[in-house]
C-alpha cells in the first residue's frame, strides 16, 4: 500500500494531530491554526481544511473497520434510532443516527426527507454493516414503523417517550460542532462530516462514571495520536457490558537528545 503522506512536506504526526483537533473539538479552522501556532506549528487555516477533507475519512474508515470486526463477535442488544433536522442554505434536511445501548454512534445518514423510503434506506444500511439488533427503540415517527414492518422486524420495535434518550443525547456533540462550523453548505459535506465525527467521537469517548481515576488517565493518554490514532494497538474491556473498546497508543515523551536539540535550535534562532 502506498504511503498516503508521500506528497506532503509535513510529518504524519502533525497531520493526524490537526485532523484530530478539528474533528474532536468544537473549533473553527482559524482556531486550530492559532492553537498550533502557539505550539510552534505554522500552518494556514486552508491547510487544516485540506488535511481534514483528505485524511479525515481515511482515519475514520480505519477506526470503523477495526471496531466493526471486533464488535461482530458480540450480540447487538439494543439500537436507538432518531433523526435531527439540519439547515443547509435555509432548507431543512435530516440527519438520521443509530446509537447502540452504550451510546456509541453506529451509523449516520443525511437525507432531504424523513419518510418511509429514507428510513428504510437508513435501516438497511445500518443492518448491512452492523448486523441485526434484538430491539430497536424509536420515537413516534411512523416512518420507522412502516420501514421495520417492510423488512419483517416490526415486532422488535419499542416506542416510548423517554426510552430514546440515548439517541437524543448523541446529537449534542454534533450540535456543538455544527455551531462552531457555522452550519453546512452542502448535504454531501454534512454526510461526510457526520460520519467522520461520529466515528472519532466513539474512539475518544470514555465512560468516566464506570472507571477509576487511574484507569481514566491511562485511557486518556492512550487516545492521543502517535503513530496513528486510527490504528488501535491494545484492547481495554468496558466494565459496563463487557464490550471491548479499542484505544490507540498515546504520545511518547521526547528523548533527552531530542530535547537538547530543541534547546540548541531555539538558542540559535534567538
């Protein structure tokens, strides 16, 4: 496989760090530029845009592939389906989202309508990748019932007022990110960013209430990009339901020789 960074002068570590910062945190392109400038990395905000468009889907696809291969060994207990409206150039569009019983975003799908055809396409797409769940929790939208009855999974549907809070809460990180980006201009961009954002959010999401402080610090250090934040290198069990969560090895501290070289270069520049 060819090196995807072969045409870029910047190091792969810097590119991964830039993409991670832009996708994970609610920052604009210029905010990422200023934060990196404070750390001695001089890039333009358009460079951030270029790197995110080129490498963001690549990193997300690698994370998703490894997570799906690992999670297929476990039964999908419950899914939560919900849709949220997104304005694009003043027109209403809809972002469909399916979340598992632990709050991880499995699939995102953008459409212009929320009728039976859109719901059916979204459910089939999610089941093709993640398998068939035991229970599907939805709100009162009739498009879900019509779509599930057509594929023969209507008896597994649960509808309730507060049962779908998992999916409702999963929209909050995306909403914060949408406000930082000053909304979207095209539905293609919405679909692309929502897919990458959900996958990266799963990768960095931690069940802080279920683990100790020491374990939280280990996982927090493991989430930061080193060789590639899209390649998990070890597995930590989740104490809630036994599902395996994947994390990548974190940033390694610089050696004494490298620190000495940095001090010398700064003195010579001064």
